[in-house]
């Protein structure tokens, strides 16, 4: 603020005293204020208060002194303020005419609409370019779409990192009967489509069954449903037997036993069923194992009925596995803690016919 030509009064000097105490007034203002202070005790007292306040502030350690002891930051701020004031005081420059300036302003004020418009424009342009390229090169001039499906190859590393999002047994009318579609989540998600004769499809299904700690029980049940018609394959049978022995979910173990119903005569299958009867804590699993063993032994009634209690020299000794089955059923009939298992074991012994193996 500049000093007026007339003599300054208290109302003019009092607001300037804080700047006078900090030495922030020009020479003309300083002379006028000093002249007034010689004749006005009230303003002189106020000036003394301002100087005392400045002295108290100066004695205290200021944070700014720690970061800018040399006053460089204050000088820089003053310089930038002076430049800004000069820019505001100068007349505005006339903006040059730009053909699409209104487009830029509209997009700057409406960023969401601008992004949507750019996406639509890019999609339309891409569609036109894709239609123009074949006509220029003379390729696929009929306009028909050609789909080239690369056969995915499942690696061991992919198997160890994948998860199964779902299994579709009827992918669609365009696929042959018996086609299975697997949605796999991995580092690169993929959809694997094929029938059970496809090696990759069987590898994924058996891998899921054998790794019950990584996959949902519902997915494992779907895999068992898909593989139940392929128990003649050694890898499939091995996976089903692993599920019978060690899967943590009893429903999955029961489903695995059910899937082996056409393979009950196999020695490895019979041993797995006997282990389930001896060790499985779920009565439903034990009953399902009894049912499958009975189904298997019904195909050998003569061998069971003709088995002598004391084989002679010319007699054919009974099959040890058959004797083991009968002995296990008799033990279940007498000692199983579940009433239904005991009743089913007794019915199974009657169902397979008379025997002499004890």
C-alpha cells in the first residue's frame, strides 16, 4: 500500500505497523509512519507490541529455519509471486484459431463421454478395416468365417497349477455325442473339448480325481461320472482306486466304488473294496463295497458252492480272494458297529449262496 499525499492518521498507520515492524514498507511509507509515531503515543505503543511479538517469534525455533536457514525458499516464493503478478497485469494473448479446438474443449470437460466415443469410433474403424483387407488381398472372397481351432496340449506344469471351473457333458448340438468340455483356470485359462478317447481329457479328469486336496468335491464327482464308462483303461482304474482308498469325501468314495461296478472281478479292485470294508469309517461306503463284492461273486457261484472245507490232493483249492471276501462279510455281520451294515452283510452271504469256506 502506498502513502497518500495528505497527512496520515491513526486509521491509516495502524494497519501498516505490522509491516513496518517487519521492515516490509517502502521509503515513502516509512517516512510518513515515523512522522506520525512522533506525535501519536497509541500507535507507538502498538508498534512496540508488534516488535515484542516479532522478537518472541524470532527467539523460538521455527520449522522453516530447519529446512530453509538461508532464506532461499522465501526468495523463490517472492520471485514466483512477482512473476505471477506481472502475468496478471499484462494483457492476454490472442489465442490462435484452431480448426478442432471445440472438440478438445468438449472432450476435456466430458472425459467419460469422450472415452466412450473413442471406443465406439475405434470399434467401427476396426470393423471396416477387417472387411477391407480381405477384399484387397483376394482372400476368403466368399465372406464365410473360417475357424481354426488349435489343439491344446496340457503339460505337467499346467496340471500342477490349474483349477477346474466346471465340466459340461453336453457342450452343444454342434458337438458329437459323448463330448466333454472342461473349463480350466490357469495362468492362461482355456477350454478343453473332446471325448474320453482324447488323452488330454482323460489326463485332466484322472488328475482331478487323484488330487482331492486341490479340487472341489463336486468337480471330483463330475469327473467320476465322466470316467465311469472307461474303467477298462489302466490309468482311469488307478485313479478310481485311489479315490476309493484315500479321498476325504465319503460321497466321492461311494461314487468311485459305483463307477467300478463292471470291474469287481479285478483283483486290485477287490482288494480296494476289502480295504474299504476294514478301514472306511463311513457306513454308506462299506455298504456300497459289500454290494459291489456281491455283484462280483455272483458271477462265480459254482466256485463258491463247490469249495471244499478240506481240500484233498486232487481237489482244486478255492480262490484265496473269494475266501477273504466271505470271511470279511462274516466279520461284518458279527462285529460292524452299524446295524444296517451288519444286516446287509448277512443278506450278502445268503445272496452269494452256500459255501464251506469259513
